[in-house]
C-alpha cells in the first residue's frame, strides 16, 4: 500500500469510514518490490501512473532510507517518538508535513542488510532501464 505521508509504501495500513485506522512501518523490502513492479509495468505498458509511483518510491527511499555511503536502511517505524498525550499515529499522519516534522519523525532502523540492499539495487537497475 502506498504510504500516506512522505511517499514510499508501507507494510500495512487501512483507511476505513471515519478516516485512517491503521499505520504501519515502511520497509526497504516492500519499497524495492514496489519500485521493481512499477518499473516493469511502465516498461510493458508505458503507463504514466506507474512511472509516477516509481518516482514517489524513489523520492522516499532517497530521502529517508539511503545511508550516506549509498546503502539502504532496513525500516522506518510507524510512530514518531514522544507524541503529545492524546495524539494518535492517525492524528499525527493527518497533520501537514511541517507540523509532523515539528513533533518528530518516526525513527529509522539504520541496520543495513545485504539481501535487502540487493533487492533495492535490482529494483533501481530495472527502473533505470526504462
């Protein structure tokens, strides 16, 4: 599922009557799969929507999940630390970007795994071709 905030895709989330009911973390594995799928769809059908989705995933990964040395981090958690009392994750993600950033950014797990990096590199290689 595409992330509501910041681009990329999240592992799980749902929107029900009354608004956002669930938020889940963003993992590099699912973002690699989304980038690869969008690149392949664009290559097969020239679909501009799939290209735009791939660019959104790239923007998120480049901004949040890429280490200074070019490797890719594992995950970004779903909840920002230290939210004020009474502010849920759904409330947090409903805020404009500047207000969310003022409250804090969900932490990123800076672990770097070879298999996940291989998947992201494969996705970028396929996206580059198209």
